[in-house]
C-alpha cells in the first residue's frame, strides 16, 4: 500500500471509529432514557412501521451512492443525475406510502397509525436530499467532516427526543427521532458539503450506474427484509419470553462485531476504490484491511464471550441469565458475518454486485431451509444453524475473492490465523480465571478478566511480531516523538 493510500486509510479508520462509537454511545443513552420514560406500546408503533421504512430507504439509496464512491472517475453530471433520480424516487415512494397508510393502520389495528406513518415517512424525502453531498465528502476522504456531521446530528436529534419524551409527547418522541436525525444531518451536509443544487439529468449516466446499483440494492433489501422476517418467525413459534431472551442476546451479540465491520468497510469503500484496477496494490490493501479487521474483531468478540456471565448479571441483572449461552454463540457467529461483509465489500468495489446478489439469494435459501429443519429442536439448534450458514458463506465469499482478484481463502486464513490464535489464548486465560474465581463480585470479575485478556493478547501480539500491532506501536512512538 502506498504511503498516501496508507495515510488515507489510517485517517479513515480513526474518524470512522469516532463516528460509529460516538453515534452508538449517544443512541444508547437516548435509548435508555426513552425506554424509562415511554411504554412498550409506544415502541410497538415503530415496530409496525419498521419494515416499510427499511424497504423504502433501501429504494431511495438504490446503491447509486456506492456506485459513485467506487467509480474512479465521476463528474458533476453524475452527481446531479443521482440527486434528481433519488429525489424523484423518494417523492414517488412517499406518495405511495401516504395513500396506503390507512391500509397499514387497518392491517395492524393500531389507532392513529395513519398519521404516524405519514409523518415518519417524510424522512425518505429529507434523506434523499443529502446523499450527493455525503458521497462527495467520501470521495474527498473527508472522514473528519462526515464523522462530525453524523455525531452532531445524533446529538441534536437525541437531545430533542429526550425533551419530547420527558414532556409527555409519548410515541411522537420515538417517531420523530429518525425524522429529526435525517433533517439535522441533511442540513449540515448542505452547509459543509461542497455540492450546490443542480437539476441537470443524464439517462446515459444513470444507466451506467444502475448496472451496478440495481444488484447492490436488491441484495441489500433481501438481507434487511429477511432479517425482519426471521425474527417474526421466532416470535411466531416460540413463547414470547424465550424469544425475548434470543432477541436480547442477538442485540448485544452482533452490535460490537457489526460496528467494527462497518468502520473497516466505510473506510475501505473510499480508500480502495481509486486503486481497484491496480491489482497488486488492491490485493495488498485488501490484505491489510483484513488483517486490521481481524486484529480488532477477534479479541473483542472472544473477550465478549469470556466475560458474558458477569457482564450480563451486572448490567442487565440475572433476569437475562438465560440469554447468556445464546449471546456467546451469536457473538462467535458474528465473526463470520464481519469477515464475509468485508469480502463482499471488496467484491462491490470491483463492481461485482451481481455476484454479491447471488450470494445473498443462496444464503437466504440455505438459511430458510436450516431454520425450518432446526426450529423444532429449540433456539439453540437454530443458532447452530445460523453459525453454519455464516461459516459457509465466509468460505464462499473468500473463494470468490480469490477467483476475482487473487485474495484466496487460504491466503485469508494465513493473514488471520496469528491474530486468532493470540485471541484464543487470551480467551482461554480469561475463561478459566472466571471458572476458578466465580465467587468474586461481578464487576470485579469482569474487570480482572478484561485486564488478563488484554495482557495475554498484547503479549502474544508482541512476541509474534504481529504486523498491525507493530505498526500501531510505531505510530504511537512517532506521535510521542513529535510532542
């Protein structure tokens, strides 16, 4: 990787980390406060509308943003055509949802859902008006600006929602959260972005980008809709309490994995796109990205598995103790989701969105088959099926990566094996420490396990001369020397 590309990648990783963790921290605080102030019925309204918002937002994004980011050469006609297309699509979708809102209310049997839906779906139009500015910032590697915009937007919207929730606005506090976030974010994108309104439109330009984006959009929609449908299936076939244990485990089991994965993917989409046709540099950059993901992902995931029991009991109380084995398995299985997603990201950068669409279709068919085959054996059997699907598709995505640009499955195993073994040794140490000192207070046990895990992992990284660890040390020494 060239020095310039390395600097852009490091800058992107730093600011995307600030972005994602800042967003998650504020969202968690807002979620805790609103959960205490509002009733479960208020949250049920959002659940009823979630799938419509998911589908509509996917249509508005339509993969054009990803197509523009990955395209080596774009001009103002590309941006203006995208803006016009997204605006037309969002207005059309809002019109459809506006007139079908009464039928959504009738189907769900929730009084007032029509007006809730019509207000909530306004976010589609507002969101579409800021996509071009966001893409231009990514194309310029302006990660600091995007982080600032995203974090400020969630702070402003979250503060407003807390005020609304505490002053008795009930369900409106939740409904307005995403609308306010989209509004604040779009306003700041217009202020700090460098694109000005241009309504010129080219069908030729649009067709060129749609060749990539339609497959990308279809794959994204299948993934999101299937996720919502999957949860509905479990609620339908298991007692509500048992399903609740699963959902709580899944919520926390995948959060850290997906956050780490999104940081790496959000950075590589911008920094690798300019070198996608330089095969040696692209392969080298993909290897470095995979090593970086593994260096962070493996220890975080295995540490979460090791400290699951004291963490759940201390933070969530022993009410959720039955979620622990589900959480541990889902957290481990989440590793394969993140590794697969990064491979898919590499394939999308190479313009192979059709491949990733077929991957998604086959994955859903296999997942549905395993779900039907395992659900009668209980939730643990379902989770084992999930892990099997995730492992299989990591292998398949790695094989595709090898065929298309040379990053084979065996090469990925070589790049990841050292970090995984270091993480596994640290896990064994932390796990057996908890086994022998189980009577310690939960918070003390959690802290001691974390310290022990970190010590073993970093010691192994130093002894094995882990590439990412050595680079981090060199960066730190350089920073200290400058001071």
